[in-house]
C-alpha cells in the first residue's frame, strides 16, 4: 500500500497566502460603517425638530382665530 502524499499549505495551493483578503474585508467594513454613520447623522441634521411631533401642529392650529 502506498504512503499518502503529504504537502505543506504553500505546495498544495501552488502559492503563498498573504491574507490580503482579510485587509480588504476589514477596510470595506470600516468604510461601510463610516458611510452608514454619516448618512444617519446627515439625515438627522436635515430633518426639522418637529417632524414627528403632532402636538406642535395642533397648538399652531388652535392659535389661529
């Protein structure tokens, strides 16, 4: 019976594994998180303070004769 062939990681893959994919994944994750925070803050700053407050509309309607 033949002995099984044992090769190292680099020999079996026919190349090295520099882990660049991990760096790309980490950078894209950080960029996506930063973009989501910017959109959240920009949207919060651009909406009026009484956008969801129905009591402010009711008070202004009562003040008119």
